[in-house]
């Protein structure tokens, strides 16, 4: 990133690094996932949270390829909007129960690390699909497990 950056490039980097969280020296993906949990507790309305999540996922897909090129590496660890968006997906329509949310956080991080199919295949894709796809899968797996547990344990919002 030695050349001068356009406004579009700066905005792409600002959003994909989650306003600088991606520059955290240790575990930037975990840090951005934790911010996703914070957002979950701040946006109490399920509809607003769904809309916010959708916007985050759309931005992740639209901007990650550009950020990847700017950083000059495939799926740069500095790009954390994918982890953030995956965490948001993991918490969709989940009760605001601290135990549930903590379980969701750890399940999401575990699935993101393990890359259970089809996440393993998606991660190898080029561009935004490779950056964001595996985190979407990790978020969906987490969400499904949390909803299953919610039904079994009869936990409501």
C-alpha cells in the first residue's frame, strides 16, 4: 500500500478492517467477533439486527476483494468484516441470554478455525467469496446449533 489511496480505497479499508480493529496485533478476527457480540447487545430489535447483519454481509462481499488487493495478500488477517458478519449471523434471532451468547461466540470461533465443509472449499475461492464465505458458513452452523439448543432447552428471549 505504498501508492496514494483513492477515497474508495480508504473507505474499503476502513470498513473491511472494522474501523481499524483488523490492525489489532493479536487475534483480530476474535476481536471483531467480540465487537459483533457487543453490537448484538446494543441492537435489541430483531428486525434492526437482521437489517444491520444484512448490510454488514453485503458490505463484506462488496469490499473484501478490493481490500485483499490493497493489502496484497489472500484473505489478509487485517480484513475482519467477514468475522464480524459471521458472528452477527451466528446471533440472528437468538435470545439475549449471556450464556447463550457466550456459547455462540465460542462455537463461531471454533467453526471458523475448523473450516467444516463447505467452509473449507469456500475459503480456497478467490476474492470476496473466499474471504467471506467460510465465515458465513461458520455463522450459519453456529446459529443452527444455538436454535436447536434453544428449542431443546426451551429458552426464550
